C-alpha cells in the first residue's frame, strides 16, 4: 500500500481573520502555523510515503523569512521520519517556494519554471506543475505529458478551474477529466470539493480557515492506494479553528431574548456532533442565520449588535465557541409590495429592495454598480485591508438588501409611532 497526505493552501505567515477580541492573543495557535504542525504529526502517525503541498504554502510572495522557520521545522520532522515533501508553487509563492526548496534540503519542488515533472512515491507517481510567475493566463494542461502509468499517477496542480480568462492558470473540468491520471489534487480555491474514489478530482481546500466565510471542516486529505482496491481518500479536519453556519428559526419565538437561548441550544447540538468526530477544533466561530417569520423585527438590529459585540466566548465539550456574525433571512411581517406602492421614503426604500431582488429589472445592475463604486473606495482604505473584502454581485446584493430592510423596519416603526 502507498499513502500520501495531500495539503491545500496553507498560507504560512497569515493571521486568521474575524477572531473574537478575547481570542486575539491565541491567533498564532489557531492559524496556518498550528494547522501545519498538526498535519505533520498526522503524517508521521500514519507513516505516509510522502506529503504533497498544492501551492500557496506561503502567504507573501517575496518574504523568505515569513515561513522559513515554520516550514523548515515541519519538513525536517517529516524527513527524520523518512517522509519526503513534494510541492508545487502557486500564484502566492511563485518566487519564495523555489528559494525555500533550495534552502530546505528535504523539500522537493515539482514542475519548476512551468515544466511538468514526475516523481515516484512508493507504487505511485506524482506529477506536478509550478507557477513560473505570479500570473499565468494559459492552461498548463495544454502541455501535459503522457505519464508512464496513468492508473498510478497523481496530478498535483495549483489552478483556477472553469474560469476562462483567469490570470491564475485557467483549466477546464473537461481538460482535467481527459488528462490521463488516477486523481487530480488541486490548490487555489479555499473551499474543498467532495473528493471521492475511484477518481478523486478537485480542490483540497485551505488547510485552516483564513477568513470567517471559509466555513466547515478544514484539513489535509489522506490518499491511499493498493493493488486490490485502488484509490481511497479521506478528509482529516484537524484545523484548530473552524467556522460554522447555524440556522436559527425564530418563528416560534415571542421575545427577542429567546434568540440567545435558541442559539445556545443549537450550539450545544453542534458541539455534541463535533465531539463525536475523530478531530475536534479548539475554537469554533459561529455565523448565526436567523430564519422564519419574526414577531419582533424592530428589535432585531439592536439584538444583533448585542450578540456580536457583547457576547463572550464560552466552552462546550472542551471547545470554545464565539458568535462572529448574525445575518437575518427572516420573512417580513408586512407586505413589501404594499409598502412600495406609496411615494414616501418608506415606499422608495421598499422599491429599491424589490429591484435588488429582481435581477431582470432594468435598474438592478445600476444599483449594484453604484454601491460597488462607493464600497470599493472604503474597502481600499488601509484600515479595512485585513478584512480581505471580495465585492461580487451576490455578496453585494445581500449586503444592500440586509441594510435596506433594517432601515425600512426602523422607518416603519417611526411612522407607526407617530400615527
């Protein structure tokens, strides 16, 4: 049997975002460095034949010392256990990873200068391609060579799948399927795919959560192969920090204070499920999503602010939980179309919300573009750089709709109070 531990984007040198202020001092114990250390230990425990790194091992492209110590320590532990490390360079570490490979003897770079390269590992072969520069606008698979034994060849590639015109090695799913390999293990996109036998093909995902939107399990993948059964693959969610979305149905709640009780109940259920798994995170950031029909919409804005800003981390099953964000997707207790029928400020705001919900409306894109221009100026300020904002249409529409509905609820409340 041959086994490999495959690791997606590590981004050593990066600090996890959106931690609760009470946990800021523990950032180093919850980020990429800690996740890398756990992955090294797991590789040694499983006595794998090699560790594979699918690019973006390092966060900053030019700084050799940002990741040198942490990466070197892990690679040397693996080397002492007789486990080689094979890596391809991504768009983040195009310059620094080849330098690190020259400095760290046991780290082997595959596919330097954009040329496919194959190495034998046990009964398998690993073929990889590295970014020769930070931007590559052609598909590396156009020059993919014919492997000697495709049924035993594992492809390792950092790329942008199904994004024609991308500056980050665009490849298509059709190209990947037609390339003769037993598996494709990809880096670049932080959301892991569902990698399944008999032919795993997709993104490994980030080794640890780097931003709060990277919800769900994070960790390396254990790939095993033997003559009798072929390939098998298993996700090992060993990252110390995890973010999870919890849906809270408020339909049966009569008082705002009950939301906190419902959140605790949902958290305990999640904690019990995590405690039953082989790997448990140290810290879990919760992104609460309020659903159903709300009986107290006017109190929601103040309640949300209180939950996010005033709540403190608490422990369940030896794991720390904190509320990172609360979003509202509740059904309104009034007819939005009826409100939009007037000409007062409430009606004008309701009309804008309805336009945001109707992608075919002639003013829909104009509203998004106007908001994006304003938000881009804010996102570009130095104070907001650590948030790593991505302003795509879907996210922008949700932000605008959420803000519009909150403002509308407040205006309607003021109008009722004055009448």
